């Protein structure tokens, strides 16, 4: 049996729109469906941003020749480093939100307000 695409823990024979989903994850509540989609999408986007920031940081640091970079270079490294840190933090937060939802069923407040 395939694993549930959402919790990746339960085997399932059930499919929703071609995606394997276990009974636990196949929640009929519209709010929970919307929250689940938003959380998975949020994580996907956060991972994408973190990858882009990692590439941007690598590109900037690889252009620096050996020796001490001048002030402008230092500032660009700082900026790229700051963006990378922020993107990684967002990714960890997105992971955390999704885990809380999958393990405890917690719907984040900002997603409840979307209606
Ligand atoms: Zn599941």
C-alpha cells in the first residue's frame, strides 16, 4: 500500500484527487483542508526561498578573491547572509507549523482568519 502523502506514516488505500491519503489526514472539515493545503504550500515556498538564498550567498562568496574583500563586498556578503538566515528561519517555522498541524491538529491563527 502507498504511504499517505501528507503524514507519510500511515499506509492507505484511499485516494483524494489521485493523491494517497490516510483516514486521519482525510479530514472532511473545509477549514482543515484549506489549512493543510496552505501549510504544505507555505513549506514548499519557504524551501524554495531558502534554496534561492543559499545559491545567492554562494554566488557572492565565490566571486570574492582571496584576501580581504573591500567594504562594498563585505556589505553584500552581510546582506546575502542576512537573507539566507531569514529564509532558513522561515523554512524552519513553516516546518514547525506543518508538524504541529499533522501531529496535534493545530491550525495556525493566521490561517483560521482566512475563512
Ligand atoms: Zn496521513
